[in-house]
């Protein structure tokens, strides 16, 4: 069992990880559509072999919880029998609608498949750390700007070239330059070799922080082309309706707080199939995409999804809470995040562009590494509240869990009252005196 507890191992089928509710397995989809039948079979296997809880992560991976030493072998056999391909090795992420999106400038699914094969055959593959990832963005509506990756590629010049960056999301990654599309896989492999040379814990961001980006620039200097960096884009939202090339739609549905039970997912999938859906995909943002629905059946599917507890509308307040598994599901967690999340959602600022609250069971901040207006971190059974920061930052105040909903309600009321124009919650909180925010959190003030 000790092998399961090693830090830094991604919990794939070959390396399940021990958590508070048993063994955890993470499956990384390859970007192709899973048939409704295959997805139902996956849910059935999760229910029969685990505790039935299925999670979709912020990066679009599927996590199966509650497995045992014996049942994980049965689950692996069941997955093999389903016939759905899941990625092995470093995650290679592509647009969630790759091959289906009319706005896509290049077949990123094919590029991703070529890159996976190249990595598998590379002599240095074993030296690439398990957390290293690659994102390939084809310019579709559900882009990958918010997904952090060690190596990023984004199409330019109508797909003729790809812009490369390392160590972050679209905003924080260090730009390297552009290469012609035919050199994309080779360029990515050269950059991965730089990371692998640093050993199994090396990450692109750490290499850049220590030595700058020179090593990455040098290895692809002979294939670089002179193009300006691509422009910034509006945030991608998986929820709602998205047009496909064939005139049908994809319906994006969120999993409340990132998880659902297999029985609800099975019922949703059966209903989707009855309404003509051809299959499902996962997407970054803890969401599920139902593929191939006609416009006249979309509203009916959304209604069924909402009845089953899924998020079908952008204004759903549950979208404002990002929560990890928490205690006792995660052995490292100090608070029960999933029991707190529903009550906090009722007090959040509904309809905000970004999540207002990150509920983190411990200081690792697994569910959301970036800053949020309010981050709640578990500290020995209590809740540390960080303002405009992450789970690793110093809390402004510490509360008992039962006091948290009222504290958030006071903060949310203040944000609503003081918001000017299209200000975000983070912007409102940033201009308030920290002493006032602390009194609001502690219930010693009612607002400004």
C-alpha cells in the first residue's frame, strides 16, 4: 500500500492513489467522443468497483473514487473492455471540441495523437515527471487559455503555425515563439526533453524561474518563425449550447462542485441517448459535453439535467464555489468541504464571471491553484479565510465551519452593494480596507 502513498504520482490505472475513501484512479480522455453506451459502462464500473462517486477535474480528467486493492483490478479490466482510449503518460490536452468545432483552425486531435505516440517512443519518456502536461489549442470556442501546462501550443495564421509558451496558462506562461504546423510535434518533443533533463520533479515554470527561457528557445531556434504572439481572448465557458460543424449542438453541463454519482450520470446519459445524442466528452472546468443534440431537443435535455442535479445555466450560484473533495474523502483535508459547499453557494454572488470562493481542505489548494476573491482553507478543523489569494497564503481570519456561511453572506452583500459597473468581486474586495474585511468576516461589521 505504501506505493499508493507516494507524492507526485498521478493516479492513473497503473498507479491508483490512496485517499480517505479508498483508492483513486484518474483517467485522461484523449479528446474523442465516448459513445453513450461506453459512458454508461464506465459509470457502471465505477459504481460496481468503487463507491460510485465520479469527478471531472478542472483539467477535464475523470476520477473514480472508493476503489480497493481488489476492485481496482476489476475496474481496469472493465475499462479495457469498454474500448475507450484514455491517455497514458504525460497528459496531452486538446480542445474539448477538437474535430467538431467549426471555428477550429487545425486538427488538434491529430496533432495530440501524434505527440502521444512520439512521447511513448522517446528514450527520455521515463524521465518526464508525472505532473508535466502539454496543451494544444486549435482556436475553437472552448479554448484552453485557463488551463496551465508545461508546454502550450496555440494555432496562428489560420492554422499554418502554432505559438509556443511554457510554464503556465495563457496569461502567465512564458512565450517562446511560433513554429510551422509541420514542426509542432518535433518542437514540443525538444522542449519536453529540456524538462526531462531536470529529472522527474522538474517543471517548466521552475526551469524558467531559475534559468530563464533560454534553454527552451535554443532547442527550437532552427524552426522558429517570426510571428507576433496571439491576442487575448474572452474566457471560454463550457456551459450552454455550442454549434457543431454538422448543424447539431453540444450541450455543456456542469457537475456541482466537480462531482456526481454514477447513477445520476447513467440516467443523464440514457436520457441524452433517447434524445438523439451521439456521445459525451469531458472538458476543463469540471463539465460534461453532450454531443449531437438537435436544437429542438436541447431545452428538454437541460431540464432533465437540472432535475438530476447538474448545472445547466450560467447563473447557477453553485458555479461560484470551487471545492476539493475535503474530509473525510481526502486524508489530507482538515474540513468537510463538500458539506459546506451547498450552503456557501446560496450566499455567493450569482452570475459572477469567475468563482468567488475556493474551498480547500488543506493548504495544497488542489482544486484551484490560482487566486480567488475568497479562499477558505482547512486548518486543524477550522476555516482560514484568505482574501484575493490562494490556499497557500496567510488567512485574514479563522472561523469555525458553522460560522462560514454567514461570513460569506456578509462579504457577498458588501460586494453587491459596493460594486461599480462591471467590477469583479476581487476588484471590489481589493479596494476595501483589510481591517474592515476582517470585521465583516468575523461579524463585527455589517459593510461599508
